[in-house]
C-alpha cells in the first residue's frame, strides 16, 4: 500500500552536507514524529537517519537483509520493521523475498533520483484518483461574493496520500471520513474522529455543501464544540491546500454598522466626517442621512446597506478601513469545483516534489564516491 505524509520545507542551506540533506528528506517525509529540544544532534544519531545515510542511500546497489540492519543499528526487530515498513509504504524503497530467511530491502531504481521519480508519479496519480471521490459529494457552486479578496497567507502545506482500500467491516466511519483520514484531514492519530458523525467529518461535509465561507461562530452554532478546537480542525483542513481562509465580505454591512456606531460613540460626529472618511468617500446626502440616524439612535444594518448602496464595494472596504473596522474571516473549499481544488493542491504538491528531486540529485552526487569505493 502506498502511504506517505509530506510537509513543505525550504531547501537546506548546507546543500553539500550529507547529514543536512538526509535530515531534510526525513523531515519532508515525516519519518520522525518529533524532534525534542533535548536532541542536540537534530535526530542525526537516530535510527531512521542512520538507516538512510549509512546503508540504504550510501549503497544503493545493495539489498540489505533485515537481520544485518538490526545488528548494525542495534535495534530490536519490531522497531526496525516499523521504520522499514514506513519507508516501503512511501514507495521509495522496496523489498524482495528471494531465497530463504529475512527480507532484503533496497532503494528503488538504483539511485535516490530514480526512486524520487517513481515517488513523484505515484503521488500525483494517487492525488488525482482520490480527489475524484469528492465529485458525488460536491455541492458548492463557487459563486463569488460582492468583493472577493485573495487569501492573505497560506498555511504551511502538509498532506497525506494513501491508496484506495476497502472500508473495514467494523468501522464507525463512512466513505467521507475514511477519505479524509487518507488525506490526513483527521490528524496523525484520528481515533474517534474517523466516525461518520465526528466533528471533523461534519465540518468538512458542511464545506462541501456551503458556498459562503464558514466563520468560527457559525461553525460553533451549527455543530457545537469549542471554538478553539474547531479552529484547529479548520486550520488542519487549510494546511492540505483544499480549504482557504478569506475575508467575509458578505458581512461588510454588519462590519460597517459596527464600526460607524462604535466610532460615533467614542469620537463623535466631527471625527466621522474628517478622519472617518465620510467627507472623503460619501456624498453629502449620504453623510447627513447616516448622521441623523446616529443622532436619533435608529441606525441599523439595513439602514447602512440602504445609504451605502451606491458606493462601490472597494470604496466600502476603504471606508471600513478608515473607520478602524475589521471583517471576520471564514473558511471555504478552495474552488468552485473539485477540479479547481485538485489543481490548487497539485500545484503545491509539485513544488514539494521538485524540491525532493533537487535534494535527491545532491545526495546522489555527494554519496557517489562512497558508492564507487564500496563497489570496488
């Protein structure tokens, strides 16, 4: 089964240092769960790092049997098998059962560059095949809001890719929850979140059906739970590239009403006219109407919408900025169709894969003399 978790990292600055390159590769593939502060060597003395650096990568033409690796790395067979199984699942390494005895593990293609080339193809093919499973569930139309503001910044990219496999007989999940788990949308250890009615599954189902961005307050109202937990779940969705966080410009009138009334109570009419942008952006009739309602205490959201109807949306945004107001943020699927989501995720995945290919080339060049000496 092909299964890998990828995280986007900048290329290492010490591009000729073997340890730095190997560490970058293990971190990108999430082969080491956590690096604590106590690890002064950044994990370079760990079993995965030594397994790659001193054996599988340094001697790509050799097939290593598990018993020899366990003896040289001083690992228990169960621990070694765990690490080797993850490497095989990633598609970079294979094994053979030829003859009797222990399995023999090797680098696919005879070099890391060739192995990464195989890996690239499997990643992209798996992504395209699995994203298609969203098609029958997709209901979002992608209709734009009156003012579409681009996402200010993207979350650090992290994606899991897993081959399709039948649902277990004893699962509490459904097709959607297991699909989410295969993409890492339920976290590294999903536990009860894999259930069909878990909070994560319900939130993603809402995003599949909802056109407007979903704010945290709305998510709490619809599904319950703590706002902080919902925020972590939605940020995890966002890290996959499938979900984006954008300004809720559909709530522009509410934000303007809040800002206008707040500044009127704090600073008064003269401030609204001069520094608040009324004289700069509004006609005299609009200014007088709003100020009259403010004085009477009758200004509401509908009044703001009526009096600012002729003002261009971009100027409404400028007015909100001058008034010191802020728009709430919301989460939505990053496209009007699953094909658009696929393209967005694929673009980010290909950037990670290009970096992997570059690091593989550098490692092959750096380890080539050692391989030649070993063959001699």
